[in-house]
C-alpha cells in the first residue's frame, strides 16, 4: 500500500515519517484491499494543549475510510486515528 504524508506549513522530520509509515504498514495485515493511505498533519491555533491534528484517509474499493483526531503530539493523534481506522476496517470486512 502506498502511504502519502502531507503537512500544512511545516516539514515533518524523518522520525515522524518513519513512525507513520511503520504504523500504516500494520494496516496491510488487516486488509489487502486498501490501495493507498493519506495522512495529513496540521497544527491548530491557538498554540497550546491538544493542538496537533492528524487526518487519515484509507482508500478502499467502493468506500474510503476517514478519521480525524486531535492530541498533544502527532504520534498520539496518528495512533488514535489508526486505532479508529482498524475498527472501521473490521466493520467494512463484515459488511
């Protein structure tokens, strides 16, 4: 599965990109139907607690799965998104 990481007004460091790629790679084990995954990262204003936003869209035939989460760090937000996507994948498989 192809993973695309987009950021708004900042450059994600290699450590964050590696973290995201490793987490998204685990989704491959859950479904072989996903064609690509887009991760969009942005910082919400005002600066403060829970201002990191992650949006994850998993492209599947027929339906795309989409989740948005807000947290203190991008790693936490991405992890929460992928946990929610896993639940959606299970529902998709059982539908």
